[in-house]
C-alpha cells in the first residue's frame, strides 16, 4: 500500500497566483460573475471587495451579522443576507447601499440570483415580444428624494442630490429578467424580481407529496426543516432545495438530508408579463418614497419655522398678562391697526422683545420656508405624483388584457382604485399649493405691516424703498385665521387621529355632480389632508401589488421530495455547516441541475468520508458516491464550469511540516458513472443507500490536484467564468489559484 507521502508527491500543481494574509478569518466568499472581483465576509461581519491582484476596492460594515452573500447576474450589485432577516443590496462600484428590504423575520441562510439566460421573451404562440418602458418618452428623469437643508449626506435617510443609486435597480428595462431567491433558517423562501419587487413566497413545511414506500404510496411532509442550499435553475423553471429535517410519513420518522424540487415554471412562462409589472411597480414604489421623503422634509421645515414664530410671538401673551390686561394678542394688534393708542404690552413687545432685527429674521425664516416648500412640491413631489399616474395608467391598460395579466395577479379593479387615488393626490397637491401660497402671502403682508409699526414707534423716518406695502384687509384675515392656526401644517400632518376638513354642503353637492360625470367614486377627498391622501394612495398600491405576490406564490408547487440520506445523531447546527453546492449546466437544449454535498459523518452509517453528486432530480434521480482518499477530509466543494467539481481537502495529520497539509482537487462530474435510482419502485425511502455497492474511489494520482502547504477551512470560492479559485488557510491566509492549466494570466478588472 502506498504511503500518504507517496500520494502527495504525485500531486499535479495548479498555478499559485497569490498567497496573501487576511486580517480576519473569512467565512463567506463569492467571485463576481462578470469581473475579476472577489467579495468576502469576515468573522466580524465586514464585507471586503478585492480585485484579482488583491487590491482592495472598498470595505463596508452593515453593523449586523452577515449570514449569506450573492452577486446579481450582471455583477453590478451584490445582495447581502443578515441575521435579522434583512436583505441589503449594494453597488459594486463603491459598496453604497442601494436598497434594504425586510424580506424575512429570521436569519437569511441562502441567496441565489439568476437571470433568464438572455433569451428572447416569447408568448405562448412563440411570437417574440420585448418590453419597452415608455415613461422616458413623456417625462424627464424621475425626481430624487429631497434632502433636509443643513444636513450632510448620511445624516438622514434622504438621498443626496448627487446620488441616485437606488433608481439603477428599478430602471430595469435594459436588464435581463432576473429573480433573487432568498431562504431563511425557518424554511421560508422568497422570490423577488430584479431583487426589489417581491413576487412570491413559500414555506417548505406547507408542501405534502406522495411517494412509494414499502409497496404502497404514502403522504409525507417536512417538519423542523433547515435549508442548507437553494438554487434557481438557469431557465427559471424550477428551484432545487437541499434541506435537513424530519420527513413525516406513516409509521416512520425520517430524519436526515432531503432534496425538494419546486416548480417555478410560471417565472419562465410569464416572464414578459412579470417583467412589465415589476418594472412599473418597482418604479412606482421608488416614486412613492420620493413623495414620502418630500412630505417629511416639508413638514419638518414648516414646523421648525412655525415653532420659531410662535416661540417669539407667544411672549406677547405674557406681556399682556403682566400689564394686567385681559385682551388677546389679536385684539391688541387690531387696535394698533385701527389707529388706536398702542398698549404698553405691544409697545414693549415690538421694540424690546421682537425688534426690527428679530422681525426680519422671523420674516425671512417663515417666508423662506414657504418658498422652499413650493420648490419641493414643484421639483420633487408633483413630478413624482404625475409619473406615478402615468405608470399606473400603463398598468391599468395591461390589467384590461385579462387573458395574459390576470394569471400573474394584475387585478383591474385594484389598479383602477389605485389610479383614482393617484389622481386625487394630484388634486390635493394643487390645493396644498394654493393654501401654501395664500398663507405665505398673508405672513409676508403681516410682517411688512409690523415692520412699518416698529419704524413708527422708534420715531425713525420710514423709507418707502425699505418698507414694502401691505394690505390692511389681509392683516385682519391673518389675525383672524392664521395667527394661532396653521392650515399648512394641518395638510402636512401625518397622525393616526382623523382630522377631517370641514366642507360646506354646496361644495359636496358639486363634487357629487362631478363624480357622476367624471367616473370617480371617492366623494370625501376634500375632507382629507394631503398627508392622509398619500397614506390612502400608498395603501391602495400595497393592496394592488400584493395580488401578483399572492397569485404567483400559489402557483409555485412542489414537484418532488426525495429523502437522500439518514442523519440521526448530529445536531442541527452541524448539519447547517455541511459543504453543499448546486449548479445548472446546459446540455443540448435543456439545463441539468447538479447537487453535490458531503455526507455527514454519521457513526451508524456504513458510508463514511463520501461526497454525493446527483443530477436530474426532476424525474428519476441519478447519483454517484465519491469516496475521498483515506486520511483526507472534505472541507468545502463547489461545482465549476463544464460540469467540474472542485473539492477542498485537508490532508493527513501525520505528514511532516515540509509536506502539503491540504489539497484542491478537480473531478469531471459528467464523466462519473451515475446510477439511476427510480423514484417509483423502491422499498426504502433513502435513495443514496442503493449506491453503497457502486462507490467511486478517488485516486490522488489520477486527478487534477493542487497541494496546499497549510491546513484549510471553508469557504472555497470558485470563479467559473475566469478559472480562478480562492481558498482560505487556517493561518488566516488567502491562496488564489488559476485552475485552468493552459491559462497563464488573468487580466485585472477595470
């Protein structure tokens, strides 16, 4: 028998490109599918992005534990799953946050992002069709969310004027149709188009399937399952789920590894319709955020200005009380306006408490706030509302094509309701602008009158070029309606309390007449504030967009559920760390899915130190068992291009210090002697037990192997498009290898 040292001596080397130290141990690593960029997650939950030459581009820290990572298919964005169930999307150029979504309630353990492969979108009659977003024909670029004045970018959730990163996600008409698949530790799998529009959700515990057991068909269901790996096929037609847990069947408790295949062909069959719905809906959601931010900034700016106004003018009430008077500030100002003698309280307030400088400061603050609000409405809020109306009109037209769009959940009545609310919001915006303009005019007129009064009380000659004209009637209206009331704030205020606006009977009768001829059904919109109208519109959007989510979720069905391997004694935490890999390769005209994983070291099992490679799980299961050479232990594995399986192995502990302590091995998967295991005629539930008599023993001298002079730990990151592997040694070192022997050089990513 050959010794371990003799095995190691025949190792065929790959090209070692880099051997670099890392500051903190890496726990997740993924190569960019389009560029020579490696994203890594450290034990302290930092994300590092390196070029192939190990130049670091950026480092970010989400502040929460990172549990999963994957790239968008075009390599321009990266999805990060967090311990609290949040999925955040980051820009590849600078790591900045594009979008954050609370997609799950528990840790996101797996992410997979696939596109449609770039094929043309065809309808059921094979007529090719291409979606075009027409919004840019009629509108300028969409408005950005305003940023509160006086704050630097990053201090609030409002976007800086120089940034518009999130819109790149929604402007997806130029993108291939793609879907982000995410799974959490409780067995919930979510699907979102372009990574931002939720389109489906399933719980693997809800599926019940029938399969043969002991010459009879029994129903089975997963219990307490934990997802290890999820992968969406390249054609988007099915999802492969590798999980561990209990399979409940009559008279049996099957605890172990199981493979679940889900039918997601609705994504492929209706990808054109889903593309259009997701395109419009995601842009509407972005524009809704612009309106929300606009209302928030406007409310804060106006409230700050009014707080300063009332804080200063409330001192007049105290002065009136101190002088023993029982009048109100409005009555004192009216007396001054009518030419009566100025009371000591008003005289002291105007000359001492307020003064000319204080008056000018408050006038500039209030009138400036009014002008700022007008700018926000004209440049942000109103354009966003108009574009929402147009996009809803597009969806409304699509919803009338029931034969194609009802199947994806586009409900005509819900879209009609949302369209009406969007139109009414524009009416509320116009009303707000009139109220705002009137209020600012009356404030300005009131301040101009006070300015003249201050000049008169100080016996200074009034310069007509310095003191603007005022209208006495407007001063009276201001004192009666605006001095201690705030109609602007009332329209902007967003509270749970329903503050209805009073509308006279004649106006309501006129609205009813208009509704009869205009085709709208909402008769109470004049009683609502702008903020309340926005809340109602947003609620209608959520209801309308929930229908596609619910409809598609119901059409994701269980295609097959296969018990693979029994595991009785290992804890659940140990199963979650078992190396697994799922990939799809195009063979002839279809995609074949390969699932590989290391068998858990179950003491009671006679299959020790083995790796499972399975394929074609949709029908009959084909699988092969690979036995790792004695003394070696599989640390991680990854399916590589051209159906190759890359194994990362730790070597025997008995080798000398100068010998290789680990190795990386490449196995040609499609050349392996797969054994067909029919799913319809079996007497045992465990499929892999039938392979124990046909194990393939891996030989170190007959495979492409690279020795590594360190003990290694997961992860193994393989770039299938570049022929590069990155492995991590236990001594906090990153080893980068070129897997293709005929490839001497890989250019740096630009």
